[in-house]
C-alpha cells in the first residue's frame, strides 16, 4: 500500500501483524472491529456535518 509512511506507527504495526503473523480466526475478528469502528466514526462525522 502506498503512503503507509504517512500513517501512525500503531496502524503500520497492525498492518504488518495482519500481513505476517495473524491467524485466520484473528483476521476475521480484526476485520469486524476495524469495519465497525470506521462505520461509527463515519456516522459521527455525518451527524456533525448536518
């Protein structure tokens, strides 16, 4: 992925973990958490803009 240098260190570490070490079961758990967090954040942004 281009531009990972511009992301926070914690995100870069998480991406590295996902690519290299995470077992499949953890991948599904991580995916759910990330998707839910993004959706919640986007919902807050939409409410704040109206």
